[in-house]
């Protein structure tokens, strides 16, 4: 029986051991994030009488300076950070994909205008652009999603444009053009499905970057605002040398979760890139 494309992708993906392990780690973390309201030992805003308490049977990861349970806040923070990363990735991927499709397919003045605008956005230092936008707009979860979504799209647009320029020269696309099919049909029926693999792989790196950016902005006080927990603002309490040296439970757990999330998402992206490459030999 001939192997289907999906079966071939799954087989190649399984050969990437780090990618498989990372995939299941991400799945577990996402499930934990979804089940947080039911599995968190405390409400993230609940204040106990144990201030800056080290890990114990009552508080497995200790408490913060005002008595809130660290484990509960890490779970809720991971939920927020994953949602911000996913939503920002969806937004930037949609914007970049549409602009890349239009630019690559229609060419001419349309291509020139879109690509020059893309170059202009990419010419600004990335982190500076994010910080300036964060200062202009009111800090909060939805502001961060919109900022990251509207800043991360140029890379997707350039990738999609390059794929379209290659794909539109294929015979099946030219056949559709000769048959008189409308441009939107060719774009979304013939070209987009064949560019989807590259978009999916690139989206994983965008998600990893978005999670890091959210953590950085929240740490600086420009992202998700307390008392709402996110992995970034949980690290905010570790600014002093006293906390860093004497109370490591306040920053170790959110820091480890950020590292694990970003590394695992990147490994999954690497595995997807190899699995979706039709020229790969295993």
C-alpha cells in the first residue's frame, strides 16, 4: 500500500527524537494550562498569611512577598503566556500570509508597494519598535497581542512571497490561469495549500519569539499588568539581589517554564521543517 503524504510527514517527524519529546512536553503544558482552573491548588489572587515562604507541603513552590501561591500563579501565568503567544502568532501569520500572497501573485506596483512597506517595518530595530508601541498603547494582554501581531508579520510576508513566486510558475497554476479561474481561487486553492508547510514551520518560530517578547515586556511592566499573572511579570519580583540569592523559588519556576516552552516550540519547528521537506531522505 502506497504511503500517503500525511503518513510520510508523521514518519519523518518521528525520526526527530528531540522534536517528538518537545512535542509531547508542549502538549502536556498546554493541557495543564487548559485545566488550570481545576488543578491549581489556590486562586492566583488568594493571599495567605505565609509571606515569602519557601516550598512546603502547603505551597509546593512557596509563596511570594504578599503570600500568594507560586505554583498557582505559574500555572495561570503559563496559561496567559501561551494564549498571548498563540494569538499573536495567528494574527501576524494571517497578516503576513495575505500580504505575501497578494504581493507574490500580482507583482508589479502592488508587489513593490507591499515589499517597500515590509522593508520599512523591518528596518526599525525590532525590540525598539515593540517597546515604543508598548509605551504608546495602554499596557495589557490584548495590547501585547496586537503589538506583537502587527510587528512580527514582515518575516511571514517575505517567506510567503518567495514561495508564491516559485509556485505560480508551476504547470497546475498556469492551467488554472488559462482556464480563466479568478485570482482569489488560484491563490487560496492552488498556491496557499502548497505554501502552507513553510508557513507552519515559520509560525513556530514566531510563537517562540512572541512568548519571549511577552515575558520581556511584562517583566519591564509594559505587558500583562499585575495582579494578573503571566510568566513575565512573575519574574518582575526577582529584580533585587536579595530575591535572586535568598528567595530563588520566586523566579526559578517561571524562568524554567519560559525556557522549556521556547526551547520545545523551536525543536518542534525544526522537526516540522524536516518532516515537511519532500526531499528529505530517512
